[in-house]
C-alpha cells in the first residue's frame, strides 16, 4: 500500500463549513507553512487535506 500524502491542484470549495480551533506545535506550523509555500495551498487547505486523509485511513484498535 502506498502511504504517500499527495497534494493535488486546488478544486473549488463546496458544502457548508464550520470554524474549529486547534493548538499545534510551532514546528508543525512551520512545516505546514513550508508545504503551503511550495504547493500554493493555504495552511487551512493543507490541514483539511491531512484530516481527510487521516480519517479515510484510520484504524481503531481495541487495545
């Protein structure tokens, strides 16, 4: 299984959205900003993509 996180060109936003807040470590924000600059995506778009990827690939363990 290929576990690469691929960032593709932007698609128009769709659907209803809500605002949430999360605390992230400074080094993680720096990494997000670096990827955002390289890809032309916003930090918000990348966070949404990361969460979407994680939810689609989530495995809940009983332990």
